[in-house]
C-alpha cells in the first residue's frame, strides 16, 4: 500500500471517529440539562415496557424518550402527571417532558390495543 492510500484510509477513519465522537459529545451535553430516561415498548408476549420500573428525581425536569421497538403501535399514559402520547407507531420515538411534583410510585401503561395481553402492558414510575 502506498503512503497516499494509507493517508486516505487514516483521514476517512479520523473523520468517521470524529463525527461519532462529536455527536456523542453534543448528546451528552444536551442530556445534562435535564434528567433523561429511555423507555422501550414491546408487546407483553415479547417483553413489555423496558425497563418496567423507572426511577426519576423529584422536582427536576424529566425527559422520557418512548421508543417503540415493536411491529405494532403503542400508546403511553402516566395519568398522575397528566402525561400521554396518543400513538407511537412501530419504529418511532416520541419524547415527553414533565416535572414530577409529588413523590411515590405511579403507574404508566400502554393506551393502544397492541395484543391480547394488552392490559398487562404496564410499568411503574418511582419519584424519589
């Protein structure tokens, strides 16, 4: 391999790594401004909400990224904080933001019929 080819390979490698590192740095900085959690949705037969229990800080703005990794639509409701997403289509991500103003354990659930075991599609939000 010639020096030019090696230099080209090195340049492509550095550009790729630099781009990925830059994206990760921006995302890391963006997430430090508020508490961010990710919640994945799957039919109860294949996993349900993951994680099933989310722990968030009291009085601090919370950002939930709701990711549907399933082949059917899901919905999301956290009634105690008046948070709801009507529909999250397969493969999509919805983001909700709220500030927990009470401590305790609160249920969240899927609001779109997703399977015969839809009523089992529940989880818990713990505010500490």
